[in-house]
């Protein structure tokens, strides 16, 4: 359990690089368009190497060939409409603000349950409500200075990303069933989201020109740290405790650490201002809500297995 917990924390550390490096690229004048495209351009060959070594491509390519339209649609939703708006939001807010606000995805995950034949779990909705209140507290500083444009510029794209991510991924899990592993599905979705990223790259080339070498390097780091290392660490941690729902919930709750690591990285490396007292209160509420949501989910799964 201790090793799985530490692996989960390490995973959240590497996940935080997404927010810190996206903010860094923006501050250096890099286009949010290239921040989004380059991550997936670099992630695809990295994932392909791992997938080829572990399971090969045969099952994934066969599944795509059977339903290419569905794969293209939900991969674009789950990856394209998730990550591009997240990069756009980084143009208007600090790394910790984007990382914390991104936890709205938990709220969206709860609210979209009826779309997949489930019911909205009321206990989880309460935890999601705490996260939502925390996000609102984060924005109080901007509201107090009437920075309405900044509030909308961060929250609207993040809300779109938070809706697209669980919707696209759950549709793909529903489509694949147990035929493909998580790694195979992730590789397939990355591959099928390429038309979206190629189109966005064409737009970026026309409007912003080619990316600078520093943006290429930092985008590669995002792909490696967040897209590969963090994902594999988190999957390894959850695999180690999958037989215990309580331990699994504890490991899943370590993902709240990405908010803390993004805060430290942004302040120490990029000179981002610290949140005010209401911002800190919001961060604590978000972390508590994330942890509570994981624990409640574990209780629901345990009860369902007993029934």
C-alpha cells in the first residue's frame, strides 16, 4: 500500500508538468495551438513504442477498422476538445489556477453518469459541489477586481475541456468494452485524434508561424512526463491495489497532489503570484473534495460487488 501511494504521488508530480510547462510556453510567447498539437505529435510515437512492446497493434487497428467513424469522433472529443481548450486557458491564468479549476472534470464526470445508463450518485455530487465551490473561491480575486474577461477566458475553455474529457473517454470505454487494454485504447485514441491536431497545426502555422525550438523541447517534456511517465506510474499504482477498493480510493486521491505541485512549480519556476486567502481556501476545498470523491466511489463499488 505504501509503495502504491508513493507511486501515485509521483504520478501526480509528473502530471503537474502539463500545467507548469503550458504556462511557461505561454509566458515565453509560444502559441497555445502548438502547445496542444505538439504534445500529441510527440505522444503518439512514444505510446506506439510501448504498445508495440507490450501488446502489439493488431487488436487496436482491427477495432478502429470496424468502427472508424466512432473512433474519430470520440477520440476528437476526448483528446482534442479536452486538451486544446486546456492549453487556451493557460494563456490567461497561472499554472495553479488552471490545475485547480481543471478539477471541474470530476463534477462533469458525476453529472454525465445518466448518459451511460447510470444514476447521479448523490454522495459524489456533494463532493463535486465542494470542488465547484473551491473553483469559485479561486476566482474571487478576479471577480473583486472586475476582471470578467479573465474569469471567462479561463473557466469557459476549462469547462468545455472538463466535459469533453469524461464524455469522450467513457464513450470509448463503452465502444471498446474489455477488448482493449487501457494502453491500447489510449494509443488508438491518440492515433485517431491526429486529424484534429493536424488541422489545428495548419491553422497555427498560418496564424502564428512555426513553433520555436524551446516550445518543441517543452512540448516533448509534457508528452514524456505527463503523457507517458505519469500515466504509467498511476496505472502501476492502481494495478498494485486493485483488489482493495479502499486502497484504490487512497491511490486515486493522490491525484489531488497535482494541484499542489502545479502551485509550487508555478510560483518557484515561473514567478506566478501566490493565491490570496480565499484562493488558498478554494485549493483546500478542491483537494478535500477530490479525496472525498475517491473514498465515496470506493464505498459505492464495494457495495455494488456485495449486492
